[in-house]
C-alpha cells in the first residue's frame, strides 16, 4: 500500500504524498480535510478501507491507525534511495504538521471512548458546511475540531 502511495514521490513527479495525484493517500488526506461521516458508515465519501483508530480491531478495517500510516509514509518517503529519483525533501515539515493535525488530540478524539464528534469529523469550516448541507444549525464537535485541527491547511 505504501509502495504504491509513494510511487509519484519516488518517480520525482510529486514532492509529498498529499500532492501525489491519483493515489489513495491523497484521497484519504482529502477525505480527512473535509468532513467525513462516521455514522452510518455507508455514507463515507471515499470508498477506501478505513483505518483502525480505536482500541479494538473492527472487521473490514486496516489493522493500524491513520496517524501511524501518515508517519510511515512521511518517514519512508524521506529515505534517500540510490535507484529512485525522488524523496520528500528534508526541509519539508513532518506530514502531521503540514496537515495541521495535533497528534495527541487526534488519538484522543478518534478512539471510540474519546470520540466527541457526532455525525461528522472535520475542520470547523467543514463541519459548518456539512451542517448547512444537512439543513441543520450546527453539528456536534466544533470545539473538538478546533483542538484537533490546530492550524489551517494550505
């Protein structure tokens, strides 16, 4: 999975996983930037296998967390390989920083016992947009969104 997701970086076509077009990692990151529905699961906009971010393995989930995968991608993408043209430049900040994700807040929020979101998870602006689309005044989780997504993403 990570080999395929890093192909554009290794080929020198993209500088980072989030800028590598037509990859599942870019789709997952875009899905993470926008609100994604938690319940019911059939409304998740990106049809990729979800990550296991809680304490208990759920059927049909990848057996590791989203943050762990992002960090693996970032670490692997920075490795300089003689037989590959590209790698993530050393001066580029770590992926969690680039995406504006606070790791401690994410882990606390995404564990089943800590989930304080309701219908959707996302940045404040995204939750407000989702509320408008659902014809609701607001969605639960605005305060959590402020903590979890500490800085805007470009």
